[in-house]
C-alpha cells in the first residue's frame, strides 16, 4: 500500500471550504497495513475541516480498525458529528461477504463504543439480496439497536464484477418499505433509509441528520442565551 499523504487532511479541508459544503462524508479503504489503521489520518482531517468552519457537519464512514478501541477513540476525540461503520450483512453471511479480519461482533463492539464514549450519532448499513432470511435481518436490526445505533440504511446488493458474489435475490421494494417500518416504528431507530438503490451514504439520510443536528445546535444556543441572560 502507498504511504499516507501528510498534506491530505489540509487539502481535503481546503477543498470542502472552496466548494462550500455544509455536510461531508469521509471514508477510506482499509489500511490494516498501518499501525493505527489510518485512524490518526481520519482524525486530523476532521480537525482540519472543523478548524476552517465549525458549522460544517462531518460524518465518518470508517473501517473497523480490527476492533482497536484506541483507534475508534482517536476518531471520536476529533469531534465528528456522525460515526458510521457498516455491518454489511447478517451474522451467518459475514465471511462469504466480508474479509475474515472483520466480523459481526467486532462491528457491534465498534458501534457500541462510539455510542458509549461520545455523543455522536451512530450509523450502519445492511445489504439485502445475499441469501439472508427475514428472521436474520430482524435479528441484525435488533442487535444494532441494542448497542445503540441511531441510523440504519438498507439497500440491494449489486454484483460489482463477475469475480464478486452473485446476487441471490432482487428484493421487492415493498419488502424494503416493510423493513423501514420495522426499524423506525417497532425497533425505534431514529431514522431508516430503505430501498433498492439506497447506499450507506444516502442523500435523504444526510439531509435528515443535517436538519436534526442543526436543530439541536439552535436549541443549545437558545439555552445558552437564556443562561447568559439569567446570570
């Protein structure tokens, strides 16, 4: 793998500023060749963006860093607004779908740590159409909610190339809608985007989180004004 570009965090932040983005999703390939999995690079990029404009909302879509609590904590300490890490599929299908260095419980642990050690919103994504059963999808959603995940997206698996896993099933849009209802109305996720073309970074989801976070900031600013006036 190539060495990290030490100028990248500043360059990314400068590009974000020049374009005028107000919501940014940062992601990367796995860098298990690095001692910290690339977590310091993520953290520095968050800090560079926030230093230029603290109002910009930053979502990080991270690898699992082989389950390293220190790596996850390093990113959380940099102050992202949303911490995302994808579970990808149900427990039974993890290893046909994911690298064996990843895993169902490891992903749950990463998401739980993010919830317990910070006040960020946590997010994950699940692909359907890989041969999962309905009860397995329900169990996965239940497990994610149990560790405190706030936002979940469900989309159709599409074969990237002939060397990748075949599509087992094209899931009907009505089924996706049912899972959205289950996630939001029964399991009490804050938000669920569910549909054949939904992906982990999905504009509707970003708009929802953007509105939510900005509303929270407005409320907190109003509280601070009231406190200041009462002093």
